[in-house]
């Protein structure tokens, strides 16, 4: 099966539609769940020019026609194909996506290089027999390629579909167990921490207002209520509050889910029709109720009835200490999340702003289609005549990604045991100037430097490959491809550039070979400036439409492609900001409640101080001081924890930002400011109160 979708023009009658799909063996229909709406899966590829399409594609091609089996459609204005089957549309969360399927032989037979054991451009899917483990098969596959190509670097192994999306991180050819699953674990832990912060708020406020219920507890105990019964009552109240909160939370989730789906670019649903989801919700609610109500229940039920009914003031030293500890824990988590959010953002910007070795800005990329390749010279000249176009070139692969590579190139002086993976690019001579890659030594490729000019091709190499080839200039040195009698002469050296993994320190060395338009896949257009972009794009479209009237004008900006390479990191950054905001908000709500309780509890003290001449500023500072001390302790705990956490996260990136001291200073000051704003409202309110009202009963 081909790994990447191929796009063609499909024409039936007066209708022309562009659609993408893959070439595959007929075994795909038995290995994968592809229900047929029309056609027989066992015979859909009995004819070489057969075509299987999805339901949506059938509507695109033939409109509302009911039975389309046997219908003929012309592909790329070259060959007629017969529709032999229609399958149901694929779900949006399927890794395998296509609009059509064609027999694999159509792709394989005209490309003899695919028979090479060193070629890895195709995807092979394996369905194991029941009871057979992938590990046992992998033991047999290890070294399978080396039996055919001893110098090959890669080893073949099975990679379970269950791990494709979440556990796709590899190091030195082995699975690390990491990947997106690490972010799933990370945000699951953060979600539980935020839930725990909310439980802490409940504990703090319940114990802080214990004096309000002290007489109730005393009366109940005098009337015969046992401690166990009181504990059950208070836990029951906490569980009731948790269940009400769960119902409210469901409505809130329903409201914010569309925005969240937009954020994560998924189509998630609550799935309340799934009994497992309801069970999970029930368990989470029970856990929250039990955790939040446990300590207040034990604390309130322990009151001495004789003391509370006599009006003896409760000793709250132990409870107050626990409350302060819980506040410290809340703000420690919030500060860690603030620091993490800043450093994640820094890392993303650090990589996005790195020097790539080529100019990605104002660079347009288009797939070659129709007559673009055979008429390249004429199209190029017409595009250059447009005022906004600086240069035009062809290439087989994007400069952003890895393309073809080999470890089989040899040169004089190369160590016998050296295995260097070298990427190969096929480009037209204009590519260097168009992409912005600089020629440091020698000359550029020319039109006559084709891939195989006789038995000797000409090439450009990157600076890193020149260093591998030994001391001195690489100009004039010869590379050979294993047992191949052909040779490659180096005529120029270009700067190294970053491609593939943008988070690595450097990319593999590259060799550029001359390509004819027929061997290219992509066209690149260098725009002079972003000014009048719409006008320039319209002019480019007019040129291309003249030779390809039926083909759509599809293009991509290379800088946009570059930004999409950081989609996972950008999502993590956005989610971390959301979680940090939630943690701070919940912590502030708890702090606000505690500040209100503290002000209420000290209302007579505040009144006496005001009568004795204390200022509003002085009283506000007095009430705020204790809370700011707690935030300061949180900073002391959070800073080393955040440093350790982010150092561990940054280890995944070779090209990474250094953690700066000012990040911690900003996070600490932000926490202090948030605490001051939260507490000050209640403190100022208490300080402005009329002391006559608070002292009236004295």
C-alpha cells in the first residue's frame, strides 16, 4: 500500500473533480473494516483499471445516481477506470483516509526501484494469526533486510496499530513507550490536581466555619448522636454537594465542548449513552465527595459538647495549620503551572524562530499536476513575467521534511564500518535560489546536470557531508552507490539546513542531484514580497489554469507548513494555559472565602484597632500579611518542583531553550499580585466597616 495519498483529476461527462486516494492490494478489504455499500469485495480488483470509492466520493463523481457499479470515469485525462465498488465513508478519527482505492500493481509495475530492499517508501500491513505475539515475529524479522543488504542501517519490526497515535516515539530504532500518551498522562494528572484543589477549598471553608456549627454538634451529641453518625452526616452533605456539582458540571461541559473541540481540533462528545462513561462520572463524584468531606467530618464530629455549649472558644490551632498547608498546596500547584506555561511557550518560539538554513517566508508550494511538468519551462517564464514572482523551481520533496535517503554511498577514505544516512534530493537548478539555500563553494547545478548523464552525475552536497568526506574541499570528489558502477561528482557545496525533526540539533547530510521536470513532484514559487498577495496569487492561478483548466489551484505556504509541525506543542501550550487559569481561579475562590472568614472572625479586633487610630492601609496590610506569607512559602516549594518538571520535559528536545531565572520571578510576582487582589477586596471591606456596629454588643 502507498503511504501517501495520490491526487488525480476524475472526469465523467462534463463534471471534473479532484480526489485523493491510495494504491493497495485487495487484501485491504479483508484486513480492515471497510463495509461495502455496492460491489463484491472479493472481486473489485479483478480488472487492473478498477476503482473503489467512498459514498461521499460517489456523490462528488456521479451526483445522486443510485447504482454506479460499472460506471466509467476518466482519470487525469489519460485512462478510463471502471467503478467496481463503493464503501462507507471513513470515520473522521481514522488514521487511514482516502476517497478512492486502486490496484497496487498500477503503482508498482512502472516503478522498478520499488523492488529494491533498501526502498522504504511503501507501507506493509500484517494481520497476525490468533495467539501469535508481535514479539515472536519481530525476532524473526530482525536482520531480515541485512540478509539482502548487509550495509543497511534499518531493521524491520511490527508496529501495532494500537500504538500508532499515542506511542509513536522512537529512539535508535526502538520504541520508547512515549509519544502523545505522555501528554494524556500529564493532563490527566493536572486535571486530578485541579479537582483536588477544589476539594481543598471545600475542606478549608468547612473547617473555617466550624464555629457556626459547633452548637449544632454539641446539641446532637447531648441528645445521643454518636460520632460515627455525625461523620456519616457530614460526609453525606459533602457527597450531596458533589452530586449537585457534577450535574452543574455536565451542563457547563455541554456549553464549552464546542469551543474545546475547536481548540483540540477533534469532535468529542460526552458519550453519556456509554455506561462506562456514566460509571466513571459516578466514581469521580464519589471520590470528590469523600475526599472533600472526610477531614471536615472528622474535625467537626470531634467537638466536645460541654465546651461548645458553654461558649468556650474552640481551639483552632491544628485546624488553622492544616488550612494554611492546604492553601500553600493550592498556590504551589498554580505557580508550577504558571512557570510551565511560560517555558512551554518559550520552547515553541525558540524552535520556530531558529535559523533553518533556507528562507521559508513568501515561498509557495504546489503539487505538480496535469501539464505543469512537461510545460515547466514555459510556465516558469510566464510566472517570472508576473511582477510579484522572483523565482520558480521544481523538487521531488519539500525542504521541510525528510525524503529519500540512503546509507549506501561510498567515497575515497570512507571507513569500512561507517554507516552514514544521507538524504537525497532531486531538484532543478533554480531550486537553490528559490529556496534560499546558499552555495558556499563551487557552482550550482545546470540543466545538463541530469540525474544520469552517461555514467556520471553531478551533485551539490551540504557542508556536513563535505566534512564527512575528509579534509579539504569536496569539489571534484566522487561518490559511488555501493556496487553500482555509476558515480556522482561533487560540483558545489551548500550550507546545512534543518529539515524533518525541527527539535533536533541538526539534520542528516544532504546530496542534491539534478532533476528533469518529469522526475519532480513539487513546484516552488518565490514571491518578492507579501504586498498585494491576493493580486499575485490571482495572476499565478491564471497562468496555471491556462494549461490546466480542469485542475484546481491548490497551493501551500511553506511557513504555514512549518507552523503546522508544532501543532502538538501549540496544543499543549494552549491546554496548559487553560489548566493554569482554572487552577488559579479555583485557588483564588478558596482564598477569597478564607479572607472573608478571617475578616469576619476578627471583626471586633478590627473595630478596636480603628477606634485606637489604625488606618485603612494598616488594617488591610495586617489582614493580607498572613496570606502573602503563605504564597511566599508556595513560591519556595514551587520553584524547584517546576524547574525539575520542565527540565525533564525539555530533555525530549535536543534544540531547547535555557530556563531563565526571570521566569520564576514573574511567576512569583504574578502569584503575589493575584493573592493581593483576591484578599484585598475583603480586607479593605473589613477595614472600611463602621467600628460602632462591630463593637455595639461589647
